[in-house]
């Protein structure tokens, strides 16, 4: 284990020398007496190079997309263009203040206005709000819009939202927060929505249907138009969880296949660095009849320029985020979209689909795949063979992958597949890196047979060995004990 920066401290060592305080200015006139310390703060005493030699090796111990493949299914941990990072750091963006007059924000407002329109075009929907600050908040916003729509129509009896059993966990949570009862829909033998079951649970109390498409198995819901027809027949609304939009861009417009509203994960699909808990952005797009309920403000345009549009304030669900959302994430998404253009976005989806299917073909003889149809951008393998024959679990395989130089995929999700490994290579990986990942997976499958104890002990080469994951989450302690 690396020493902490406090343990490296040497009394009297300095990284910077501050100018002496003017003795003619009494300290108690600068800081009130009651706020002065009784004794000096304990802070590490280090030179600048000491600090660099502490933090740089720490950063090198972490896995990142620049070091290797990051097959973290559903989160699209894909490579992000560094040019966009430099653009978003321009002082003209960095120095903005949310309370500036609109007249001094015209360039940024133009970008946000065009981004609204770009997302509407990509989705086939009519209006987009950029305000929600994360995918989960986008879900919550969308369900609030469904609630507002039905209340405006007097549909107070509509109290149920249907969600597939393969859904992301945030879906039922978002519905419950708004006050809806969640009705679970079974998957059929093909890993898609069970239409017979759907017909049996849809009724006049159905407010909407919340679906990820492609679903979390990486499979396109090929009965989507019939599903939409069933939901619309009882005046329900079709909501798309946009987490897997990376597989649809330029190929399918959700608004043209029956969806009434959706959220976008700008921090996934449109290449903002993702991880460490943020930042995120979850804009919501809707068809025309739902536009009055979008959060305020939208970004509008008239003969005088661009402005914050509060014209639908009376019908709006209100604000869901302070000011205007995570603008820096939106800027990155805008740069990503205009850099690639329509054909480039389509190629992103096509390459993601090709990569996932290629990788699935490479490992299908070594791991069980419960739903072996051609997938979209991701697929779900599992370790049921290895667990039954050799007592090796998905967690063991995930830990061993770290020894091979790869981040593990999402494990034990979706819940309908035992010992699941959701693998999403993304569009930015080359054939060489896919081949290397597949080779590692095949090597691990062989190790399961020859030396299962090795898998139980993995990882063996990482800076931190296997930890008690549950205890680590429940008893997280990132502090360094300070002396009194």
C-alpha cells in the first residue's frame, strides 16, 4: 500500500514560500478572534516534487479508458475526444456566471438552443429540455411529465407504470418517487417483452410503459410498434430509457416507432468522461402534446437573439435543477455531435453493434449465453457453466480480468440472467483490443478448469487485492486519522 501524503510529511519541508504578512496590519483586524486557531493546523509538509511523486503513481494504479478496454456494459465507458476537453475549458465558457444578463450569454445560449434541436432530430421527438442533471433525474422528470399530462386530462385513476423485469434499477425507483405503482412485465423466451403478459396487465389504470430499447440484454425489442399500440389504446404513454441510445443513433428514431418521451444520457452516448460519480446530464425529449409540461426554462430564439423561455410556466412541472443544468456536459455533447455529423453518429452505432457481435462470437463457446440472438451494442454472457462444473463465480472471473489488464464488465445484471456479465465494448475499440479481451476471457475459462483456486484468490497483481465489497460500501472510510 502507498503511504498517505501525511505519512510522507517532513517537518519544515515546503513546496511554496508565501510572502510575509505585513506586520502593520493586525491579524485580528483581518480574521475575528473567535475564528483564529489556538494551534497551527496539521497539514502535510512536502516539496512540490514530493507531491507529484505521490499523486502520479496513485493515478497510474487506477484503470482508465486510456490504459485499456473498459467493457462496462450499460455505462458506455467509451473514449472521449481530448479536443472537446480543451474546447470546454475555454475561458469564454469557464468564466460564465448563471446570473449574467442574457445579452452577455448569446454564444452559449446559441449552442444550447442548437443542442436542443439536434437531440430532437436524433430522437424524432419535438421538444427537448436540457435541464436534468443525470440519467436518473431525467427519468424522474419524464415520469413527472407523464403524471402532469394525466392530471391535466383528469386521469386521476391512472396510477400504474409497467416496467420489464430486465429494466435498470432506477426505473422503478423513479416511478415510485412520483407516486406510481410499478407493474413488472415478464420477458419471453427470446429475452424480449412478453406480449401475452403485457396484454393481461394493461388496463385503464395504466399511465405508461417504461422501456429500454435495446434492452439490458442488448436485444432490440422488435415488437415495439405493437407494444406502443397496446399502451396507446388505453391513453398510456411510452417512455424510453435512453441509456442504450449508443446503439440507435442514425439507425432508429424513437419518436418514429411509438415512443412519446425519453431521456438522453449525454455523459454516456455523447462522450463526456464518465465515472467517479459525475458529472452527468439527462435531457428529456417529448412529443408535441407533452411539450407544455417540460421543465422551465427552455432555450428560445426570436428576432432579438436567444433567451430563457418561460412561456409555458403555468403548465410546466417546474424546475428540476438549479439554473440551467450541467452546461459543461452539454457543451461536450454539442462538440461531439457537430464533429461527427449525421453520418458519423450513425457510424458510432454501427461500429458499436459490430464490435459487440464480434466479441460475442469469439467467446460464445467458452461462456454460456442465455439469449444468443444477434445483439446490438452489448450482450450478456454468464458463468453458469463454470460455477456448476468448477465452483467459479462471475465475481471470480471479474476479479481475474483485472490481472489480465482489463476492467471487468458489469456483473450480476440484468437480474434475469444468473451469474450475468454484461459486456459492452463500445465503438472506439479496435479489432486488436477486442481480440486481446477475448483471449483473456478464453484464458480465464481454461484457468477455471485447471486451477479454480487461482480464480478464488484473484486479483493477484493489482495494487489492492480482493476486498469485502459489501463491507467496503457500508463502512467506507477515506479519511486519515488526525492528531488532536
